[in-house]
């Protein structure tokens, strides 16, 4: 028993899944009860009016298994659909977060590149100015020799 509690599985739901399973069973039980009442009413009507067409009492009496299967599948599908929709919404939010992060990184890189480029251009301008000064100095020395 304790092993089942510590190792939940599809046949041993826990936590929120247990609550969903209980709600599902409650809903299925209510639907089955309503179908039983409808079945009893159809049987009573057929017994009162045996000539009622398209009503086979044998088929009506065998509906229990089919009703349980249908209601269980309908409720399970609805729960699965809710989970899928919640996951899709979470993925959309995550996609938005990724897009915002990508936009930020792009802006940061562009800012960083502009800063680095401006720094390189400043150093190039300083080096060029230094070379121009040195060239003028050399020319001046050579002209002074003449």
C-alpha cells in the first residue's frame, strides 16, 4: 500500500490529479445516473406501448458498459484538452519571453558594437593624427637641411 502511495502512476493519481480524478468520477456518476433514469423511462415506455418502433429492449438493457466508456472518455478528453491548452499558453508566453530576450541581446550587441567601433575610430583618428604630425616633423627636418 505504501509503495503505491510513494510511486504514483496512471492507475494511482495523486495531488491535483487525484482531485481531477475524483471530480471526473463524480461527473461520470451523475451522467450515468441520468442515463439509468432515461433507460428506465424508455423500458417503462416500451412496456406500456409494446408497438413503439425503433426501441429494442435488449439493446437498451446492455447500454451500461457503453455509457460508462463514453462518459469516461469524454471527461478524460476534456481534461486532456485543458492540459494541452494550458501548455500551449505557457509555450506562447515562453516564446514571448524569448523574443524579448532576443531583442534585448540584439540591442545590447548593437550598443556594444557601436561603442567598440567608436573607440576604434577614435584610436584610428589619433594614430592618423600622430602619423601626420610625425610626417610634418620629418618634412620639416628635411626642408631645414636644404
